[in-house]
C-alpha cells in the first residue's frame, strides 16, 4: 500500500486508503502523518481519533464498514499497479 501511495499516478484516495489501513493496523501516529499530507492537521487527527473509537466498539456494522473500506483499498492498489505496468 505504501508503494502504491508513492507512485506517480497515486491520487488522494490512495493515500487516504493507506491512512485508513494504517489506522486499522493500530499504527495511529503513522496514519495521522499520512492523512496530514492530504488534510488539515486537525481534521487528520480527528479522522484517526474517530477510527480509533470505531475500532474499540464491538463487532457489527463497524466491522462490515471497515472490511468494505479495506477491500476498496486493495482494489485501488490493484488498479494502480495495473496502471503503472502500462506506462
């Protein structure tokens, strides 16, 4: 995911997905750093704090949402890798 975020064709969505994945992994400080490259620092911290709170809730809709977002991040990485191979 980091590699995809550093590619020339990577857009904001790829970097935000990286921040999301880092947050899901519990790497909150790193997630904030990545998010701050795209967002106002306060907004980045607020987003990751919200993610932290969601991760502490019991499984349910939150899990479904995060699984969906993680799958989307993987799909974005696959598309970006395919794009990179064509250029």
